[in-house]
C-alpha cells in the first residue's frame, strides 16, 4: 500500500460524516474552529463533494431561507453518521452546541435535494458519537452518547430503508461495553465493532475513561454478539479512528487514546477469515497523526480527509 496524492482545497472539518456514490465522495457537516455561531444555531448543513476522477472539490449551494428545501435540510452538526443506500445517502443523529437530533434525513445524489422521510416504530433517542452501517436493506445503529439520559449506549437499533420502520434489537450474548466514537463496519451479515471511548463506571460519563480494543461482531441473522478469539497484535484501543473494508478485510486508521494522550497514524488490518490482526507498513509519506477524520474506499483507493490533533 502506497500513500500518493496530497490534495489541498477540501473542507477543514472534524467529526464530519461522509459516504460515496459512484466515483463521488459526499461529506456532510462536521466541526470547524472559527465558526462558533454555526454550531449554536440551526443553520443548514454544508455539503462538499470530491470527484475522485479529476480530484476536484466542490461546495454545493445551501438552500435559501424560507424556501421549501430550507425546512427539510438538516442543521449543521457533528458526531452524526452517513450511509449509502442506492443513490441516496442517509444522515442520522449528531448535534450542534445546543441540542442533539434523532431525525432521519435523505440526500438524493442525483438531484442534490434533501428530504425528511417519515419514520415509525421504536425510534432511537437523540445521540451523537454512535455508529451506523448498512446490511441488506437495513441500517444498523450502535452505541453513542444519549442526550436525553446523559449516558453512553450499548443498544442496537435497525431501520428498514424500504419501509422506514425502526426496531429496537433484542440481541443475544454480552454486548460490547457502553461507548461512543467507535466504528461499526459491515462485512457480509456481520457488524464489526471496534474501539471507542468507554467508562469504567458506565453507562454514566466520568473522568475514568478506558479504550477497549477487543473486536466484536453482531451476526445480524441470529442477532447474537460474538467476541472472537483473535491472533496477532491488536491495535491499541482508541476513539475517533476510521474503519474501512477492502478485499474482505477490515482496516483501522488513526484515532486517539486519552489515557496515553496519544494520537495515531498507524494502519492495522483484521482478517475475519483467520481472525488475525496485523500492522500494515505503507510506502510514501503517511498522513500526520490525527483523530476524527474520514476514510472512504472507492475502487482500489482509500481517500482520507479532515481530522485534528
């Protein structure tokens, strides 16, 4: 693996969310220092695109006040999730500096229009720092920090993206610890959970954080949690890292461990077939150590942008 292009001109953001449709990466919101008022008011979220063919960034225009699109556009936020389903990207959760959200938003990548699908069922409470991934026709939500109860979560919810019906999932077996800013990655019918920030007295938040590094997965056919016996050297526990899949393997990049006050720019691979961890030693000039970045795979390339130290 070789680090290649170092491209300037993209959005300078942390805790943003991104997804790809075709050859285009779409990134939504996130936090940027110097824009304090944006995160105290419910102004429309910003959307940037990266065309991975010509490597050009574009900032899409925001809807004007009082027009129809203005009222169905999510407000600017951070700590939210974005997933692709067909030509649409679904945004859920996240917060600004005043409030968090549990409303579902849909962005049509052909028309660049937002909509707010009506959902039913057991709708999760507002949160940020959760994870989301799509398996089949369903979006699975795990963990995060629940605004209403001020606790870390270890719950699983599923949204059917055809009917827009939410269900609370009664899982089997011990779940991963309460946590936020972890990753959830879909491989086949499994949702793999790695890392994040937890608390020794969880679910409530204190100053006694810990950073789990045991990978776990939920078999979505049986709704059973599994803690596989792994081989090789596991990555140091971390939060606000990135996870992506390439050629059936799970990769972990970057992140932050608050116990050690350490940022990372290492790359680790987990093979689900052998349940083996290995560190990947890359060529080229690597990205600087960081957290809260985004990694998106298109074809044989992974695109990384954003983050902070």
